[in-house]
C-alpha cells in the first residue's frame, strides 16, 4: 500500500477514435481505498457488528471475522493466480467467461449488475436518515431523507462521470477519516483497560462457539462485500498483473484486522455480558453510545458525521464498480456499444455511469413514491439481494478457477490453483447455506420477499446466459 497514484498527462489528452478502453494510473493504495470504501467499514462497525454480537455468538463474534478472512483469503489465492491470464477488466464476468464459456460469463455479469446496483441504491436508504440526523444534531429541523439522498446522488453522478483518479482521492480522504476515528476509539478503550478488563472472547472457545455461531459467521461474511471488485479496475491500474493481486490481499487483510480488533474493543468497552445486552436492546446506537462513553460528546458527534460520509463512500465505490461492469459488457456488444465509449478527456465510462445513475434514480424515486421505510424496507431488501448475489459470484469464480487450472497449472503450485481455491469454495458454499437459511431475517422476516430475491437473481443469470448465447461469442 505504499504506492501512490498520480494522474499522467495522457489522461488530459483526447481519446483516440474508436478506443474502447478506460484509462487510468491507479496504484495499489488507490484501488484498496475504493474497495475498502465499498465495504463501508464504519457502517459495518455501527450496524452489522451489533447485530452479530446480539444475534450471533456474543463476545466470541470478533473471532468470526478471523474465520471469514481466512475463507476469503483462500478464495483470493486462486482469484489472483488467474489474474495474469485474464486480459480484460470484467472482474467475475471475465474469469467465469474464460473458464466456463461466454454464456455463463454473461449470466454472472447480469447477477453482478443486479447485486451492485441494488446495494448502491439501497444505501441511499441509510444515507438519507443519517444526513437528517446530522442536521438535527446541530439544531436544524427535521428534513425528508430523500433530500439528502438527492444531494449525494448528484455528487456521485458528477464524480462517476469524471476520471477515476478523482473518485479515488475523494474515497481516500473519507476512508482515512472514518478509520482514524474508530482507531482512536479502539486505542482509548484498550488504554483504559475496557470496562473491567479486556475481553477474552475472541480467543475463548466457549465464547466463540456460544449462541449461534452460524448467524455470527453470516454477519461477518456480508461485512466484506466490496473487496472482490479489485479486478474491475484492471484497465485503469498500473501494471495490473502485480497491482490487482496486491490490492486484493491488502484490502482483505486491512478489512479483516480492522473488523476483528474493533469489534473486540467495543465488547471490551462494556464487558462481555453488558455488551451483548446493549447490542440487543439498543443496537442502532451501540457505536454512538460507546463513543460517547470513551470519547465524550465531541467524539460521538464526529462519528455521527463520519457515518454519513462512510455511506457516501460506499455508494460512490459501488457506482464505479457497476459502471465498469456495464462498460465491460458493452465492449463485448452485449449492451449498446455507445456505453463503451470512454470520455474523450477523462477516459471514464461516462455513458455507462449515467446509465447506472438513471437506474438508481428510478429505484430511489419508487421507494419515495410508495412510502417505503428507507432503512427497514428499502435498504434491507436491496442489501439482502446483494448479499446472496455476491456470494454466488464468488462461488462461480472459485469454480472457474478450478476448471481453468484443472489440466494445466501453468507453472503454479497445486496449493495455489487447486487446494486453496477448493477450500475457499467449501467455505463460500457454507456461507451461502447460512445466508439462504437466514435470508428471511435479513430482509425483515418475509419468506415471500426472500424467495423473490432468489428468483430475481436466478432470472438475471438466465437472462444473461440467453443473451450470451445469442451473441454467438466463444470463450
């Protein structure tokens, strides 16, 4: 993560006519900032962690982040081994297409589009109320959530239209701020020795296996959504054969360590039993209450503001990812070719970005018109679809890696292209079983809605496979 990102002069020069590749000069640190921002660390600490503590394995919940990191690192071993053999910026779509054929690849691409656009749109349902809370914090009157969503939407659309370097700088600033305040909170809790000693739950087998370990693992796995998008920035990366693997590993390790340490510190801040009780009774204010206790009113207010910026960073990151999926599909003439024309000056997927903005705008507008609760319904439903979709995408990619290297390891060790990907696949399949078994709870307790989400993802894959078949492309 020591590489820096600079904008070469060529980015300001006109795009060559007919050129359908994006331009950029992203280093490891820039890509890490974007994919970690997509995971919304402060949003996870404030939202998912209390749920994992309350509904999962209590004081042992931090250990589930260690397990999840190991599973995803195993996935990353095979994923990065295949990176040099995939010469296009299509992420999961490109990997699956290379190994399993064009129709399967397009099917996966459609699932990815649904998943990423759903999360981008859904997070507006969290960002809006978070913005309203900031206004009320400074004594302002209550304002509708969609007003803040509209402002964030306009900024996201502008940044998505511009070169990726601008987005990476914005995300770098926001991500640094949110991680910094949480690390300060962690250090203060540890320095004070917690409520009455630091928690041992993270290494205590009786705590790790207490309560519902399965639910704990479920919430841990979904906290990493976004890390897997490193490869979508291939065309805009500096020396992608080295940059993409390094960024993938760096993002995973950073996310995993941050989540494990911070969740452990938050539990230590109250004591094992009291932390579980507070996460259960007042999960939505768990982080704020902890910050208020150890950092005072100012610290709690800062976290309230940075929670809002964390959600914005998540939206911007997923907007960039979704735009590049559309761009990659249009390069293959699956979508209109005009969407794969980079901006003459910025070298950005500006048309694809505007197309994604249009879909998101319609989604948010419908949520407002039908009076959906922005968090309990709009966000929850869309996040449920994303959770299932992204795990399915990683499973498909793991299978693609195993198939690709089945006959020829291409100079790699058996561990890197067979054993590790297989172990990662087993872990991801286990995660999918947990997610499907508890999908009702993830989407507000509606079994009908859970089946609708699964049905939409299946339909997206089927539609993509049909389109891919008709396109007549070969692997």
